């Protein structure tokens, strides 16, 4: 089963939204998605599918297909792992639906038939002609934004900063059209590094920040060795090559780790944002040739907030977002 187009299905009341795969002239969903569609648990879907196949109503090999799904490896940095996921076509979806939620099944059938008719006539799905790899990056960014909005009441400056992230990130999505890779490309970055940050130089900068702007006695007070480890990660190598080869990528991982690791008793977000700008300035990439900043104040605040609220598995997405906000095209 090859990659197909992704169509967004949403119920009329907006309570359910699914990424539906369109392939081989039919609709495909996983058991988890079928459960979401019909408002039940996955074990119930498994049970119904088993009964459908045992009764001979449908043949499993005719309505089920296996897709290899690649994700980041949970234990090994810069590695991926491949798992096999079963997908079920429209016939199987509707057979289950009429057993557990006939109203939603009918609504989904009407929508699916309409989409398939348009697909067959025009040769493509009309509503969402979005490349899968572009859509996945955008979806992850929106998920992080949603987490932020759920966790915090935003002030005007923060809200406008978040909006700027989305509008700026559309540039990154547009650049994907020039590539055939399955991930967001990092380009227009700076390879020559003018300044190499060390643990010692970073701590001197943090102490100067505390002396200049004040703060509690706990500001910049290290809780453990995690900050030293974060600095080391910036220059980590694999096979003799930097994992973060460009200045922009190093700045991005510095901001991410300094925010997420909570290495200090107080001031983690302020320290992270300061070190990010400090590192960019020392490497000559904080300002564009016309004197404008590559990243605005509100955007930096919102970006730091997004990182703080993001999940660990979203790290790659956050790094891509940061780099595409500070590369040479901004």
C-alpha cells in the first residue's frame, strides 16, 4: 500500500476531525481512527471486525491493508523505527459503524461517497491537495499551539506572537514544494560559526544578565548538571559529523534545551531566550543586512512558550519551526 492523499473529514458539529487516507479508489482508516469516528473504544472495534470476518460478511484480505509507518526512535538519537499499521477500507468502516453508531456511519458514508466521486471524476481530492509531508509538519505545529492555548490565557502580545509563528511558518511549507523529501528541509542557513559557546562562557553571560536586570537569589542557580549537558548536545556528532551543522540549528537546540530542561531554580524561560539571542548575536545572525531583527520580540516570547508546553516527541518539529523563523529568508 503506497502513500495516498490525505483528506480532512469533520463532522457537522465539529466534534470529530480525522485525517483520512485516500488510496486505491477508496477510504482507509486505522482501528484507532474508526473508534474516534464512532465515539467508542478500540477494543470494541477489534471485536466487531473479528465478528464481521468470522461471519463471512467481509473478507479481511479484501478490506484490510498494511502500511509501514516510520517514526522517531524512542531510545536512539537521530534514528527512526518502522512499524506496520493495519488500515481498513470504506466497506469495513461502514460495517462497523452500522453496529455501533448508525447516525455517524450514515454521515460518513455520504461524505465518503461524495469525495470518492470527485476523486474519480477529477483525478484528485478537491478539498485538500496538500502534500503529506507538508501537512504532517503543519499539523504538529498546530497541535503545539493548541496545547499552549489550552494551558494558558494569553496576553495580546503573546497571542500576536503565536499568530506570527503560524504565518511565518507558511514560508517553510512553501519551500517544501521544491523538494521530494518526507520532512521539512532546513536550508538558507549559516555554516561558518564565528563563536562557539561553552558551558563557562554561557554561565558568565547568565551571571551578567542577573547583575544587569536583577532577580531572585535563585535566578540562574543550577539545580543539576543538565545545563552543562545541554551545551554539550549542541556540538554532538554522529559518524564524525555535527548533528546540528548550521549556526541556526545550534541556536534552535540551545533555545529548546535551555527551555525544556529546567536546569535552573528560577528564570529558565528568560535565560533560554537571552542565550538564544546572545548566541545569534555573537555569530552575526541576529540581524538582517538591512538592520532588522530576524525574529521579533513577541515571536520569541511565543516561541519560548510553545517550547515549554510542547511534548518531548515534538522536539524535531520545534527545531524545524525555530530554524525556519531565523534563517536567511526572514
